[in-house]
C-alpha cells in the first residue's frame, strides 16, 4: 500500500490518497489536481515532487 498527502506538496491542502501502487496514487492525484487545484496538466516537476513524497503505508 502507498500513501500520499497533498499538503506535503501544496501547503494547506488536507487531501490524502492511498493505493496499491505509485500509479494508483498518481491517477488519483491528477484528478484531484484538476478538480481542486485547477491544474488541467500536471507539470513534470510537480509529478516528481509527488513521487518523492509517496510513502509505504
């Protein structure tokens, strides 16, 4: 199981995500970024920030 807290990248955001693998987290985060943060396209640098903060849960 993998976990990620959006607030680790976007201060003040309280959303957290869990999935069986990194791809599952990234899919959820991309949808959240679009719906809640207005990012239709997630920049590669942001994807790398997310990847670096995904933890084993």
